[in-house]
């Protein structure tokens, strides 16, 4: 049950100059750019969390979602030169570059034949050496091994790359992947949409308009997807709010985004090592602002791999209602210095959620309830 703000909280909201925003939220009035900036710049993280938590509980109560999933990062060879990336290697043969054979990749699925998982998450580098058939055969092979698995695969950056490299439209690329077994898209590659930051961070991959168009096309074809924002590198707070508003605008038209995932920048082993990583304060306020600004996206996810287990647990009171899943063998953030485990068991996730005072709910990729733990 979502309660009214207490007199003390109302006074705090008033003192911080957020009373009109609280009134908008209570009346279901959409927040604008200036509201977003005021939320990002308030020094009172506790009050911001109270507002975000009210919105979280209005939608989901105490329910917190997770799933049982497997990550496959089949290649880290990548033509893009994103300065924040620690995962990619420019070409085959570079130190620490790898490309799995289809048999190696499918072996990850085969090894879990006797275990209950519901999703395979597939994200790769932009490998110039692989033919189009590699990706189609990978999906077909996963489905041959486990027809029951939902395949969430290929960022909008990869879809754009396939379209350019193989001379296809976004729609054709997506249709062929769907015929091979693709079930939905992850939200990676969005980074920061604003051209100032994007030019510095990832100038040689698809721009914001292309990223959004891939997801628009996917939604029109009936695919659901997630969306992300990389935060805590060189972007401004204004650029974070701009990013959220662009996602919200597309969601108004398509309704295809399921979940927004703020992705915390990690600085090890990349060209931005000189930068400090985002603080816990900045991480929690970013989740809270996202919950308040993205009124048309149902779920806010704290990806525990990159946020850290304890901070992800705390985020469940700052607007977050999803912790991702068991993951299994994640490489992208661990190559950037993540200290989190490679996987968490179902029992671990259930206990983390319960310890945070929430109710664990196991879901599938499309948020159908598998079990209430």
C-alpha cells in the first residue's frame, strides 16, 4: 500500500523546493526537463528516494523481479573504438581477443541442459571476420539445444552493423534473426544520446537516431526490448535528462520498452581510467530520477553485476524493482574491473531481495511470473 507523504516528508519536500514536483507526481502529471534537472541537483538523496520509492510501490508494491539467465558473449573482436569499453579488441589476433566457434558457444547452453533457465542473453563485438550465417546459426543452434529458451540478443549497435555490413535494412535483419529464434532485444549501446558526449565516447558506431530507429523497427515487428544509459563518465546531468526524454518519447509512440537499465561506468582497462567511477550517491539518484522521469516504462533494473550487490540491494528503495538474474559468465563488465561474482544462484537472489524487505518474484524475459519465491 502506497501511503501519503508524512508531515515531516512534506516539509522536507517543501524545503528542498520540490513541492510542485511532488504535486505533479501525485496528480499523474508528466515531469519535464527542468523538473529532471532539479531532481538531479537536489542534495537531499533521502527525499529523492522517498519520491521514487512511492512511484515504485505504486506500480509494483514490494514485488522485485529476477530471472534465471545465461550470458553468451561469443566474440569481443570489435571494429568500434569506444573509449569507455574494456571488453573489445580491435582485431582477431590481438592480445585477449577471442571468437567462440559455434560449438563452443552452444556448449554453454548444452552444459545447462539439466538446469532451469529461461533466457539466453547474447551480446557481441562488431567482428568484421564473421559471416551473417554465424549469427543465424548461433540462434538456430541455441533453439535446437533448448527450444524452451527465450533468446534476448544483439544490441541496436549490432543490428545497425549487420545492416550496413551485409547490405540489409533494419527490418530485414530483424526478421531474419526472428525466423532463426530471436525473441527480444537487449538495450545496450545507447550510452549517451547527446551528440557532444556521444562524439567523444563512441563516435564510430551508430548515432542516437539510428539506435532509436532500430528499436522503433523492432517494436513495430512485435519485439519487446530494454533500454539503457551509461552514466558517470563524461556526460553532463543535462545530457542524462535529455537521454531519458528521448527514450520516453519513443516509448510514447511504440510502447515496446520493458525496462530501463542505468549502467554504471567502470574505469579499469580502458581509455578513461583517469576518471573517478560514479559514487553510490550518484548511482542511487540516477535510479531515482529515472523512476520519476520515465513514467511510461514499467520497470527500472539495477544490474547487480555492474552496480555491486549491496548497492543494487539498496536501490530497491530508490525506484528499482528488478535485479536482472543469475547471469552466468558475464565478461563485459568484469573486463572493466567489476568485482562482483560471475553468477548468483536463485537462492542468493531470493535472499538478497528478502533481506531488503521486498518480495522476490521469478519472471521470464517478458515479465510473465514463473514463481513467487
